[in-house]
């Protein structure tokens, strides 16, 4: 993944959280993650996993393509 696309993922994850007025701790709880692990994902310290991307997309009801920065369209097509 190119660095700019990689940064897009982390920014999208943060933006989605902030749009819902969730704290990092709240999202971590919803995803069944330790808050430190979630913070590492969101800040780009730890590389996100496919499971994380899918769970974020489900939590915010957006497409995985949107989370990955492949589209600006949040809609899911399944």
C-alpha cells in the first residue's frame, strides 16, 4: 500500500470516529479491543488488519473501500 493511501486509512478511521463523537475508548469497547491497541491502529503505529477494516466498516456502516481510501463514496453495495 502506498504511503499516502496508508495515511488515508488512518485519517478515515479517525474522521469516522470523530463524526460520531466517539472517544477512542468507546470505539475500542465496541470493537472488543484494548484501548491502547485501538489507539495504535488509529495513529498508524500498528498496521491495520483486514479484520479491523471490516469491523470499522460495519461499525460506521460504510464500505471497506471507503475506509481504505479507494473511494470517497461511503455507501455499501452489498
